[in-house]
C-alpha cells in the first residue's frame, strides 16, 4: 500500500515536470489500467538505461519504517500510533507532530530521518481506515480533517457511549450499534482496559475480544481469523491508499519538486563525494580532485547524469572538516578551489574522522572517493565507519599516493602495513583501493568520472593476505611467476566492462567465450583497450561485449588484486529479516547484522527485472560466499505474489561470524546464466542486545 502510494505520486510528478534534457513529459495513457512498477515509471521518464536502485531503496526505507510500527517494542502496543482505544484526537495530534518533524528533517537535508518519519506517519494514517468505523458509517471518500493544521475531527464517540454489541463468531456483521453515527475505534489487549460497551479491535491475537461485547471491528486483512470485518478490507485499503497519496501530494506541493524528489530519491544519479587530505605533501592529489570535479561538472551539467549533490570533507592532523555540501555545481567548485596544501606532513592523519563525516552526510548507495598519502591516526573509528558503510550501502574508493620523493616528514620509520585498514574498508564497501604516485594520480582519478549508480560487480579476487603499495611488500625469496586462471561471466544485460589489475603481475591475457584472446601488452586489440598506468592495468572491453564465460590468465609474482565491473540496470537490493508473530505476522527487517545461530531470512528485491531489455529474466538462487569458499546456496522463493520480491530462509547453522558476499544467480531471456554480487560484504554478529 505504501509503495503503491509512492508510485502513484511519482507518476503524477513525472506527468507535470519535463524531462531534464528532452523537455518532453510522459503520457498518462501509457500507464492506464496497468500495475505501477518503479522500474517502469523510471524507464518511461529517464530512459531504459537508467537504474531505479536509489528510488527502490528509498521506497523500501519508507515501507520498512511503516511495517516496523507493528513490530517495534515501543510502538506495536501504543494505541495512539494505531488509532486504537478511541484515542482519535491524540492520534491526530501525533500525526501533526510527525508531519512537523518530516518538514524539519527535509529542510535540514536529513532525508533518511524524513523517510523513517514518513513511513511511521503513513502507517498511523492508514490504520485509521482499518481500525475505525469510518467505512461502516458509509463514507466513500477520505477524512480530510486528518493531518490538517487548524482542523478538528468532529463527531467522536464519548467515553460513556456504547458502540458495539456482542458477536461470538470470527466474522462480525452488525456488531456496531445501528444508532451509532459517530467515530469510534476498537480496543486492543489490556492497555488500556476496554470499557463496558466498547468495541474490540478483534482477531485471534486480541485478548479483549473475549470481553463483552465480544468480537471486533478491524479490517486489517481479508482473513476472518485476523479481522472480524474482513469483508470490508478492500474498501478500507482503498481509502487508506487514497489518504496516503493525498498526504504525499500535499507534502510535495509544500516543499517543492526538488526537495520532494530528494526525499524519495527520485533521481537516476547519486552525489559526488570527496574526502581530501590537505597536508603539505598533497598538492598533486588536490589538483587531480579539482580536475576531475571540473570535468564531471562540465560534462554532466544539465543531463540526467548530473550529480544530485556535491560533498567535500578536508582533513589533516589534528583537524578534519567541515562538511561542505551543496546541489549547486558552481558553488561546489568555488568551495573546492579554496582548499590547498597546508603545512605539516607528519604521519598519520585524521582520515577516518573525515570519512565518517562524509558517510553521515551522504545518502544511501553513494560513492565516496578518499585522496591521501597517509595512514589513519584515528583507526579506533574502524567499527563505526564499517557500520555506516553497511547501513548506507556506500562504496568507498581510496586513491593512495606513495612517492618516496615526497616532502612528508616522518616521525618514525613507516610500517609497511599502515594502509591495511584502507584496503579492508575498500573491500568491505565494494569500492576499490588504488595505489599510485604523483605522476599518475590525475589519470588514475579518472575512475571518479566512471562511477555510476548502474555499476555492478562482476568479479573480485584478492591474492595474498593484503595488497600494499609498491616497495612495501615483505621481502620473500624470488619465485618464477606461476599461471593463475580466473573465469568470470558476462551476461547479455551488461556493458561498459572494465577489468582492473594491480599488484605484482608480470603478464596477463584476456580470452572471450569464442576463444579470441588479447595479451596485456596489446594496447588496442580485438577484445579491449588496455591502459598501463604506474603498475596498474585497466582493460576496457570493446562494445558490444560478447556474453558468456571469459577467462583472465595471470602470471603473478606476488600479491595482486582483480576487480571487474560493468553497467547494468539489472541489480538487486537485500536485507535480513526475522519472522515475527502477533496481530500482523510477517518478516521484520533487521537494522543490524544477523545474529549467528538464529533463524534468519534474506529478502531480495530485484531491480530492473521488468525492463524490456531484460526479457524474461528469472532469479533462482542466492549464494553466500566467504573468502574460504561457499557457505551455501539457497533457493529464492517469490514473496507476496510479486515478481520482483524474493526470500530465502537461512538455516541457523549456515552463518558464522565470518564476513561473506551475497551473490544472486538466475537466467536471462535466452536461458543463459547471469549473476549479480552485492557490492558490500555482509557480516554476522555473535549476539544482539535488545533494549525494551
């Protein structure tokens, strides 16, 4: 219901505003009598090559916050949050309070908080129609006085007025008193106790239904065991959705197009976020960041790829910040131009403090680029930064310059493992770690311009305990390079594939499914354009890319890393959930890592599954892959009759405290296999503290 309301209002928005570059609007007739889907609406407005991932993620945030009202310890039994126990005036006052909180969060650009509050408000607003007798009174439209400043809800039953008569069956018809012409709602449980003559909420989990008058009046579901007035469920649901759309439209008109679109992430792009070390040795890196920012601003301005916002967090030692965030590209350029290398230069610096600030001020699914040549002085923030990465599903890419000719002073001999923390954060977030030098930093910074919301990880491999800058590897006895074969699959829905190889690699070869090959020394060949920049190889596969199994042959001399990504609108989001019983049984989303040894469900939301280019794509299973191998492959089951929502039940013995990657498997429209990996590495916790 909540998702349908958001899709309805998004369609109305797209009918009114012109396309950012083409100027045309979508046509309402194209969606008449059709089930609205986020991917379809996005494709109609922005084009079929644009991913709706952020939009789908925002919808999920609102919907999950809505559902949590029935599961949370502090909200599930409070009658004010559910329009129970005839607390209609109190519930409406609470709605007005939450509306004010949403506006405050929007105006301060705290859109994550606003989405959570929006989900809570919509839940209570929707409950009015299924928990009250509004439908039974014969009203065909919504109650316009709800959530309206300066308006009072009239004709509410007084405390001593009898509202119901006895009903001993699961289905209750006629249990509301005939003479009743005022609003009432049912009582649930024993908080507060149901007065004599008042209606119960009803359903199998409501203990008050056994007190006379027995039965109940709720219309939450179409099942008589949960809802005594189940036969009115569809009418109540229709009014609840109309009320949700009405509220969303009034919110849109009040805050305007741009802020409303940012509230619901109705945008095909994310932001451009820089975390920049400003110590005296960082002149080249700062110049590279400025150059790439200018390139992106000029190339993308006025197009659907224009960043939604621009963010900068500088740092050195002992300070970091402030956060500079704007949606105006020229304003950002002015701010970026003010930073320059400062004095100092001692190792280490306040990198994680600055990165934490960037994560806190970036929306979900952002990509953050960190420029530094120093290790982290604030390594104690590792767990906090890790948690933010997991919560917001952000990618963090580090561009690290390691140049012996630099002027950075050293208090002591620098440890060869000082960048290991950055390697961990890049890997766990799905980003990259790029070790380069002053001469090549500007060219390597081009990966910033290649970032895209539709980027998908095709293959990732890390040989050795840790990857380190050139010249800092532990010395071992020289060995002859040994062949390493890596197979990776490219399906028909992927293009713009980039293969990145760094580390101690003497030679490599790429081979496509038809057995054509190209060596790493061939810059322009039949399969790819290959760049070699300061010990890093980047192969840009030629378009169109031949689908099938590709092979990467390497002759490494030590540690190395392979990262292969492409672009595709077919992707997925996921979250972990636990089964919950009660008056609204279902799966409750966890806002923390899953707990080892407990029954857990993995919920998968497919993105772009319904696009024409995808054909009849089928998602079949999910594999949990640890560094040591597969933890197990589980079949995906469709959820709630939807084509794009899947669940898999994880056995309690499957998850250990090790980290793992989530890989979804399926088939494309031609019966060829496809797979998608979640960029971030998932983790498991050994215990969970619940505060009641």
